[in-house]
């Protein structure tokens, strides 16, 4: 059953724009990269912010603004972790939020330190910042890259 699902969930071949068929995993992966690079480009698409926008509408009070700069507390980190639904999708390591809740007395201090360090330094542990792109076929027999829909799953 597991082997059948793995085969069903694999992309075994892709037909390129020139009609040739590729079957090697690295070539298939590169075909997807090339397709989306040509579709989306590689340059940053950000535009400068017009400073006038800061004068539109209400602004934060000094009290609320200072609240944005204060340190995050371990109690706040724990509250947020415990508000996450137990049924959320697992991280790439396979652990769900339920695992972290049940083992909080063991892992809570490490989680709090990692989160507080992120807010202090602006740097996140690489292990915590993952995005998985799942390629979902648009039809049962998707043969070209354009017939797959990329779905982003942030971890």
C-alpha cells in the first residue's frame, strides 16, 4: 500500500515543450525550475514605498508602538504554541503541535529560547524556516509541467 502510494505520488515522466520525454529525477526537477523561472522571472519585483503613505489614516499611539519593541516572554510563547490546533500538519520532521504540547516540560525552554532569540536578533534557525512545494496534477494524466499546480506549504 505504501509503495503504491509513493509511486502514485511520484512524477515519473514529463513531456518537454519540444515533445521529448524526460524520466530522470534531476531532469524533471530542472524542467520545473526552468518552467517557473521563465514564467515568473528571477528579478525582485518590489517597488519603492511612497513616504506620503505614512501620513494617511491613523497611526499607532506611543504606547502601542513601544509594545511592538518589547521583548517576547516565555509565557507568551507557550500561550501561542498551546493555541495551535493539535491537528495541524506536521513539520518536515514529522512532529505536530500536539507533540510539543505534550512534551513542553522537556522542550519548552528550548522553544522559548529559539523564539525569543529570533525576536532579539532577527535571525531564525534554518531548521524552523522551511517551505515545501507540492506539485498537484491538474488532471489524472498530467504530462507537462504546465499541467501541475504548485502548492506552497510553509513549515
